């Protein structure tokens, strides 16, 4: 393999010889067309190796090359040491951590070890003694055989081109320098979850050991760990072992084992994981719990405590012996513990209860006091069991909780959180007393009941039911007739007797069925919340509305059947014999005892004050009548309108009916648009209901209202007429303008005729001269003519307060053109001469004398005005 060999011979020579001069006449040819092939190298790619000794020693390197035809006699080993300037042989001269082609060193490997099959093994040394943990070495080989064929598959530089991409897989092999470090326990991040420092550990309670382990060689170098709870690594009974390995996908796995039957471990609920950001860390979560067989010697009642210890070891650093390279031990200083396997009841106030399911009453009372309960009632006894030294709840189902006495007992098992709940029926006892104690049984291992004192339940048992003496409806006993007019507020009185009394917060319930013959009309229940206590007798009081607020009409032919439920203070119910729906406690009929009114009688009159109103108008319904049986009472009338087939109340009125005198009631109805029941909203249908309280006595259909159009009046009528007769209005305006023009021309004509008469009629100067010779007295103090407010006179009592000042002006004089000539002159003189002389007649002086500050002359001129002003005010 690897080449071909040819021999050239001479035939049919003249001398008959087959070989002539073998040196010159026979030629041997060799053809070698294959390159030497690198099969493997040591160290292998990705290996972790301890660094070799310094030169002349070093890391042993071997290269296996196959070439059976003229193999190479030497090859070049190119290697790169991944350190910077720490040593003169460090190769990373540009400090980028990547092997560039120019950074490789070359060593020639010669004299291979030739083996069968064309195998040639070259060996040499690489001085990597200056490297530290984690630094890399990369190498590749090149060369050629005797025929010039280059070595194949010998690798290449990681970074063949400084400007190109780098690829570590280009190397023939890369290996890392490894230094052995001891594993570490990160105690600050390690503890026993579920346990507090200086608290006891309990059997049956699961705990989780959380650990954080570290190894600078990587988490996969951690081999195992031992937890010695009692601090003694040689005590298997208190120890747990964990073995770590690499599982599928390169993830860590863990196997947990305990050293004895006193400790139970769970591989299912235990887990191990790595830190994604730090491959030197290992996170451990180990689930364990103590069993009831854990040695009792560790139960010191808290007098002495123990510290758990941990020992972790790594894998062997020798290829010969499988022993840990390093180990490290430490203690969990925050988890001092002792054993506590004794139990007790939680006796804190309110933590143990005995609840009666009937009403929720708690019958568990501390001390010697008894609690009253009825025989046959269901009682739920509940509480909690804990370990004796702290508040850790007891494990689920580990033992029995029993409550009872010498004759009776009931048991259950604690559930999650140590809670237990037990339901039992209170038995009937002759003595009337039950004294029950709670305890624990079937305790596991060496556990004991440390309760002090044990829970005690004392009950006074009432075995007798209360008796019903009577039940009355509106003071009427069963078999009588109840007043129909009180059907909306019938009083109920239930008389009952019991030796132990009744619970006022749990009143009796009155159940009833209203029937019309055999048919049921309505049914309901009423709580008799009011009561009256008379010695040993309890009167339960209540009120029932059989009309359901007017929704149900009660007739005199109806009957009422009733029964009651409830019980005494102990919870014993009323006796059911003759007190059920099928055998009611009481049956009543009904009788009417109110005023009798017949809306259709001749004495009754119902009518609208306007039977044909218009939209927006308010009309009144008049209702007149009288009591036919002479019984007075209070009645209500409800007016209802038919709106789309539904009767809706639109008005109501109440009236007091006298025994003899007639009554008159009215109901107003406002006509609105769009709610009628007739065609074009022209008809409104009504009915009238008569009620006594909520009892309907009668109903009658009324005459419908016929809706008409509203008749226009005043300005509305004028506006309507104008809109309908526009031509007539135009003619009227033209006539009015013509008449105005004629009047204006007449006025002008009169002015032209009377221009010469103005001098004769104007007598202003004569009047002024005449008035100049007359004196008018000064106004009295506080008096102003024409103003109604005056100063009060001399002290006078009993007079009304003065009125507000008058601001009225005298009416204007009519136009002179419309007055006779003499009248015009008089009017002109009056208008232009307001001070014209007048004859003053003094009024009589008041009996009280002249007003304060007045004299007779002033009274003569102004007295009448003063009197008029006083009269106006």
C-alpha cells in the first residue's frame, strides 16, 4: 500500500540468455502517490493534564503517522503555549489569547518508531511547566516523506490569517493545564430548611439540606459528601452519604443513602444542579427526615444540643489509586439541634373547639363549667397536636386522637398541619351530664403524650323536647276565624314551655299555607323575633302579611294552615306529632269585619269631571259612596291605566269611611301624549281598585276618557285666525292706515283755525300775578306732600307702620284736538299753572291734637293730605 514497484527484463536475447548483466539490464521502479497520514496524537484533543516538569523535561507528545511506502523520517511539531509575558517561552505575544500563526514554536521530531503496517510513531517533549491552571496548549505537525508528499491531517494554526477567523478545531490537538484544588463548603449558603437554630428535629417531619459546594477544578471534580447529624463521621446511624456523577447531557446526578433505619432519605425529592454562570459551583438540595426509630439518646429535652458536620471530597488525582485527592470538613453552625419525639395538644385559648353544627355554638369551655346541649345534636370536636418542645405540628396520620369517657369514645387521626376534626352525635344519658377527655393512642416508637392538662369537654345533656301550649292568630285560637281586614298584619302568639328555657337568638319559625279549598294560594314562613317571658312560659310573638304587600287577595272562603319549627336552648326541636304540614298545628278561617262598600250600588257614584280632556290637561276622578253595614274604616282607592295590556297604577287616594255619613274621594290624572290604548291615542282605559290595607275588596272598570284637541283662546286664537285669514288682515291694516291719515289731516286743520285764539286762551301771566299776592305756609317738619311716608307723629301707640313712598304720577291730559274749546283752555291753564290758587277748607283737628310741630295755618293747608297719607299707610 502507498505505492507500486515495476521490474524491467530483457527477453529473446541473441545468446539465448534470460538475464544479461542484471545491474544494467534489469530496472526496478517505485511509484508513491499517497501522503503520510496522521492517525492520532497524545495528548488527545480537549484533555486536561498536569503540567510537565521543566526542561529538559516536559509534556510527552507522540504523533502516529501511517505511510508504508517511503515514510517520512522527520516531522515538524508546531506548538503554542497560552501564556503572555510570564516566561520567555510564553507564546501569546499580542495578549489576545488566540494562537496566531507567527506565535507558534517549532520542534523537529526524528527517528520514528516504525511498526508493522506502515505505522511510524514520532515522540517528543513540550516544556509547559510555566503554565498555570486553565491555560491552553495548541499544536499541529507538518512535513513530507521521501517522495515529497506532505503530511496529511496534521492540523493547522488556529488563526492562519491574522485578519481572518480563528478556529480551535484547526489544531491537531488542544489541551488544558490542570492544577488540583481541594473542594470547599460554602457554609454561608448552606443550612437545613425547616429547622431553626437551637430548635429540635422531629421524626416524621421532612427537612431539606441546602448546600453550596465549590471546586476550582469544576463541579465535576466533586465526588461525594457525608452529613453527620451528631457531628461524628464514624456514627453511621446518624449519617447520610451523597455521591455525585456526570449524567446524560453532561448534567450532574446525585445518589443519596442513609446509614441506618433512624433516617429516611428521598432520591425522588432530592436534586443537584450547577450554576449557569459559574461551572465551579454545585447546588445540592437533599430531602430527609428522621423516623420514629431514631435513637432516643438524642432526645435531651433541649438540655444538650448537637451541631451537624459535613465532609466533602473530590475525585482521585492519580491514575493508579482510586482515592480522593482532597477532602474538606466543616460544621453547620446555624443548625444546633436535639431530638424531640414527644407530643402534646395545643391548649391555647380558642385552639380547641367543640362546635355544634346546628347553630355554630362552641361548647368547649375552660374550667369546670358545663355547656348545655341537646341529645342527638352533632358536635364537631377540633384541635391541633404539636411536638412537646416547640410549635411544630404533628405529622399526618401517625397516631389516633381519642375523646370519650368510660362508656363512650370516638377517635380520628391528625391531618396536615397537625389538625384533627371529629364529628359525633351527643348521646342521651340518664344523668344528664357528659365528662369527656381527649388523649392520644397508638403513638409510634417511643413517643409519649406530654399534654398538661389534657383537653376536657363537659356537657349538660337535655334529652326532652319543648312543649307547645297554644298558638293564636290575631288572638283567635285554632279553629276560629281571623279578621279579614287584618290579613296584611295578623299577629301571631305561640306559647311554649321548656325546663331549660329557650335561646332568644334562635326564635321559633311560623310556617303557613293559605288555601282555597284544596288548592294552595300561597305559603311562607315568619320568624317570631319578639318574645315575652312569663315564669317558665315563653310567648313568641310575630306578625304575618298574608297579602304579600297586596300581591295576593285573601277571601273569606280561604283557610290558613300553620305549623311551627324551632327548639329550646339545648337544641331539642318542637315535637312533630300534630305539628307538620300534613297535620298542621292550627287551622283558621277568615271573616270580614270592616266597612262594606259596593262600587256598583246606587249609593255609589264614580265619574270624571271632564270625560273628554285634551293632551296636557289634568282631570279628576270623583268617587262617592257610603258604608252599607254602618262599620267605619280606612279605605284606599287605586286608579290603574291599561298600557299595552298591562294595568299600571297612575293615582291613589285614601279616605276615612264614617259609619253613617257618605265619603268623597278624588284622584287626579294628568293626560300625557302617546300612552293611550285607542286608535290615534284618542281613548284611555281605566279601572278602579278598592282596598282595605292590602286586602282588595272590589274593582270596577271605568268609563274611558276620550282625548280631544285643545281649543285656542286669547292670543292663541288670534294667531290661529291670522294664519288662516291673511287677506282679511291685510284689508284691516289698510283701513286702519286710512283712518289714521284722516285724523292727522283733521288735527292740522284745527291748528290752522285756532292760531289766533292762543293769545286769548293763554292766561299764564294773569294767574302768576294773582298768585304773587298770596302766601303759602311753610311745610310742617317731616311732611312732604305727594309722599306717603311721613315722620311718625307725637307718641301714639297702636297705629300701623307707615307705608312705602308713593311714586305714582297724575295721568296726562288728553290731546287738545279731542277736547272742546273751553275744555282745552281749562286744561292748558291747569297744565301750565300747577300753583293756581285753590280754596282750602281745614279738616277737623284730631282728638289727640295737632301733630307735633304743626300750627293751625299748616293744618288748614296740609291737614287733609296728612290724613290721606295716614289712611293710605
